[in-house]
């Protein structure tokens, strides 16, 4: 835990090193002292079919959903959102400058009683 799901529109001006960006997200989360690197799982999903507002070609989005087992306080979730938003802002400067970019971070709770995990090896 946590699961980090980074979703983007595929029209961004920036094309970061996606694996490097996920590593930076992992490093940021580990640096909070709340998570171990071995427990982090991340992925990027780029959407070719999307609509932002009126559908103008200069509209784009980047959203990071960090899914945690329920139990963190609102203050902790807000702090996580802030540090992760800074990572996203650094990763997409051209898109933020040249497009109408919607950057979002959300911290979501996973239902602790029903969450299951199985590791092999």
C-alpha cells in the first residue's frame, strides 16, 4: 500500500520519463515516513479518448489518485496531496504554461475490511 494511479490525457505538451516520474512519486511518499518503498505500486494510464470541459484541443488533464487503506487523518491526506501536487507541477511545466491544464491529486480510502492482498515470492 498505497496504489498510485496516474491518469493523463494524451495531448500533453510534456512527455516526461514516466518511470522516472513514478520513482519520484515513490520517493516523495517514502520521504514522508509513512510508507515503505516495497509496499508502493504505481501505474500510468494515458487516455486517447477524453473530454475536458468544452473539448477544446488545448484542454488537458493529469490526475493522481493515491489509494490508501482507510484510517489516515484528513490532515495527513492533505499533506500528502500538497507534496504530490508539487511533484506533478514540476513534471508538466510546458503543459501548464501552454495549455489549460487541470492538475489534481486525490487521496482515496480503500475499505480495510474487504481489501485483500496476496504476494508471491
